[in-house]
């Protein structure tokens, strides 16, 4: 897995910690991340660039198809991608088809990221965005879903969602 390009998958409300995971555990490749093409996404894109990630702008309503094609090309070129399966507007913890489409077309595994905070602020947004409080203990988990199940089928949205919920207790 370490030498294989992968799709890193994290719930939208835990994005705050994603850069730390990449910094600590995945430094061999650049990570291209899908960032909303909205005005709010400009702030996120600037932050992503600042921490060394490569933003690809697009969302379900705005340049989504082009961004999806770009991310598929990025995976095929041997780079990693980062996705939020429930973003950019929810519903919370519901896996949308984009992550499945990209990994199926490239036969790439998914690295599912889980984060648990002992204490955190929860914003009053659709995703209840989490910001860990100072000195909070942060527990990070991950699991890898291969591009195919042992029976040869491809992971479904329900399987990805169940695996994500298992490593992200709320």
C-alpha cells in the first residue's frame, strides 16, 4: 500500500486534522485535495496550499465533473487524492458516489481516516465542524479498503459509510 496511490477519505467535519495525518504518515507523495469552487472554498484552498497540499477546485454544482476527471488523472499519474464523501454540503456522514467513482475507475484503494477528540468545539454548521480544544487528546485511526472486496465486488457506499462510522465515534 505504501507505494500505491490511494484516495484518502475523511468526513468533512474532521478536515481540521487531515493535514497532520498527511504530515506524519504520508510524506512521499503530494496529496491533491478536492476543494469547493465556492467563495468559501477559496479560503480552504489557500489553507491547503499553505500546508503543502494541492487543491483541485470543484464541487457537485460547480466544475465538479472537471475536478473529478482531474483527480482521476492524478491517481493514474501515481499521486494521492483527498476526498470528503459527505461534502461539501452534506448530509452529514452520508457517502456520495464521487469517492466510489474515482476509486473504481482507477482501481485505487481507499485509506479511511478516523479522528476522535476528547474535547472539541463543534461549530453550528451543517457538518458540526470539529476543532480540538487545546490539550485535547486526539486519537487518529485508519483502515484501508482495497479496490475490490475478497469476493471480487467493489465496495459500496453503504460499506464505505459503515467503515467510516466505525473509526469515527461521535
